[in-house]
């Protein structure tokens, strides 16, 4: 292991602007720039490390789990990045990462050290961070693990062994945390349970949905975890030394699923590199680049290394060019800049370094095709995009002119059918995009008023739509017609018999375009009749009342949103106006006519108040 006597400095590692290299004509981010960016992130956190390097407690408000967890996250998540750097350089270590983090491993696993880590039996968040420790210990085995003293190795095995026999891991992406830890333990002769490992693999397989998508548990929870967790771990786990025999029969299937998932994932990246602002843990920012590097590592057959790197580079560049990291070189809780409302209850100042996963490409050596191939344009850079994504129930609409990708959501709500829960702004809204964010203030959580379809009671409270019955979405086209996105018609639905009520529509909107990037929303208008709709166009920072008016959205299609109230109970609170007897439709014209998307949801009654559900 290399000495760290000559201190690493932030200024010496900052990426310097340069002319776009031949292999990166679209983003300008070649491997040298990626390396400098990664090194600058690691240099910036060192001043916040404890004396033994075991905790890196970054500035900012204390996280919901306390400072000890904050420090553990800071260490474990930057250890991911340090491990990628060591692996990609085949052990060359000019900045002394191996020794610096080895010191932290020794102190953190020492139960008597003042900066020791919280153990898994003391706090559940340690289970998450233990997986990062195990993953990198395996990845850098010959440069870190093999150089540790027998005492430190024993301490680490003892620390990680608490995962064995622990049946409290939530049955979501957390199953990989137990599996990765036990796989490493197996490789070093430590305790492990093959039965539990098989159980975790079977649980993961139960997350599989259409077209390579994976749900984060048994709810309709589709978000960035599909890429930066549920597709990342199978590929990296399969390369761990304790997984060879278990991974061999799964490898082909896992690669097939990843390959198909990337078809949709590439189409969801904005032309400016922005990921979709949807789902939890958005403060992880460019972790959204991870699945594209995973595709390069797995050598998926349908997507070239140049296309995958262009997506990953675009995402990282999007944030680097807009204030993340900040002037101190730190990743704060936020999106472009620090913005604390984006945080979940489980996030703290070290949490944003989950973004290290988006720098996974640094684990690939300079001569890997992912680095030597020339960048290729994203789908939205090649032309307008219109596609249905079946698993999450999304219709994806992207426009080449502005590079914005939009999603009309017909199937994701972070709930199960029939659940009577409040809508989560990050999951249950009607629309999301790469340029706008859903409102997440308390009032919007209690009474959804933007990007939603709802009934409104006499007091102005809006119903929630989570727990709906989803019918699906597809894009179909007949000869000579423009593509139409619509749900399959179930038996007994509107139009299936002479007695079915015809859909009513809102008045036509004047032919004009909105301000680019404007969010649109719609809900029923109290006092306007049941065929009217309430719609608003407001930017995320705009203020002012919502009015009954036509709503516009930039995009290559128009949307028709359909909500059918349950026949067995009222679809609104008791004081709400009566619901229509048939489906009510709200149509929003968009710039190019003839294409349309349709929702297919049944809204349960609204709770008077509540908060959205979230995973641990």
C-alpha cells in the first residue's frame, strides 16, 4: 500500500476544461476528465474525516439517523469511488487511496475505536453501507484486503457477519445488501448461508416485470432504483469471487433483462443529460448514470459502448456544469445546487455520495471499449421519441428541438391496487419530465393540485389516485395513421356496450404553445359542470392561483386522461360534487396533433390528510 505523505489537494484534481477529444465529440468528457472529476470528489471530502479515517462527516444538517450514520455513509460511499479508481488503474495509486481507506477500515471495524462504525445490529442503515464495503473489498482484493493485517481482516469479518441469519432486511432492493455481504464472506472463508443467498436471489427474481424492468418490491414502485440498484448488483455480484457457481446459470438471463431495460433507460435521458425527476433519492443525482456503465461491463448486445458512455457522460456533465459539486467540491443534498426539501427522512450529508455509483465506469481500464469508442447520440438527439414503457405504465415523449423528455404516468404510484394511501408527489403524479420537478410541499401532499386528475369536494380538497386499477399503455399505429398511445380495452369498459356512457371532454384550447419547460396539471373544476376540467400551467417556481383553464404541454402528442370512479362507493369525500356516470376525460392538445395517450386508472377515495409512502 502506498503512503499518503504527499497530501492530496482539491485544486490539483479539479477537471480542467479542454477541447472535446475525438472520442467524446458530444460531451467532451473523455476518461481523463472523468478521472479528474472522481479524484476531485475524493480530495474534497478528506478534511471532514475523523482521525482514524473511519468516518467522513460532511457539513450540513444532521441526517435523520444521526451523526454516526452520517459519518459511516460518508466513508462507505466514497469508498465505492476510491475502489473504482483503484480497479480501473489496475492498482496504480498515485493518491494513496488504498492506504487511506485501509486505515479507515481498521478503525471502523475496531469495536474500541472512538470513530468505529455503527454495527448492523445497532442501526439498519449499516446494512446498506456494509454492502458497499464488501463490494469494494472484493473488487480491490489484491490492493486492500490482501494487505490488511490478520487482526483487521478478522474485525471486518466479524463486523459483516451480522448479516448472516438476519431476516429483517426489507424485501426490496435491500436483499442485495445481505447477498453481497454474504458473498464476500463466503470468498474469505467467513460465515454465510447458502439458503439465505438463494432466498435473496429468488426474491430479486420476483421483482421482474415486463421488458427488463424490475419493481422495487411488491408495490408499483418504478424509479431510478431499477437502474442504480436492481440492475447494477446482479452484474457486479456475478463478478465477485464468492459468486461464480451461483451466478453462472443466471448470467445470460440477467444480461438479457439489462439489455432490454436499457432500450427504455436511454430514451429517458434528456438531451442536456438530465435524468427524469421522478422517484425517491433524487439527491443521488448522477447515480442515474450507473446502469449505462453496467451495460458496458456486461457487454449487452443491443447497445454500443459509445452510446452507453454518451448517456453516462451526459448525466454527470449535466450536474457538474450546474453546481454539483459545489464550490467546495462537495455534493450537497439537492439537485443542481443544495436544496434540502429534496431529502427523504433517511438522507443526510453523506447520502449524496451514492452518486459514486454513476462513476462506475472508472473501474474500467483506459483500453476498454467503453472508453475507446466514439460517443453516439441519445434517442432524443436523433429525433422525436414516442414510446410506451409497459412495466411502469409510462408513455414517453421526447422532443429533439428542446431535448426535453416527458412521461405521462399511467401505472406507477408506489402502492398496490386498492391501497387507500396518499399520493406521493414523486410517484403518483400524471406527468414528469427531465426539466421540471413535482411540487412536494405539505399542501400538495395533502391535496394534490398539479399534474393530477382528481375530484374536488366543496372545501376544495382533491382526491388522491394512488391504488388505482391500471389497464396499461401501448403505442399502436394503423397504416396511414399517426401513432396512438392507448390502453387495451378491458371487457365491460366504456364503448363495449350500447349502455356505456360516452366520454365527455373539456372545451378545445386555442392553438398556442406554452412557455418551454412549463409543468401542466389538471383536475376537476368545482362549479363548472362535470364535463369541465381544471388545468393549470405553472413553472416549478411560479406563484399564483390555479384557475380553470386549458392546459398546454410541450411535446409531440396530446393526452387524454381517463378516470373511472368505482361503482361500489363514492369516488370523492361525502361533500364532493356527484361523479359522472361514465368515464370523464380531460384532453390536453399538444404541438403535433393526431397522437394521443390515455390514462387508465380508477381513483380510490381521498384521505383527508396523509403523507406518501416510501421504502426504507
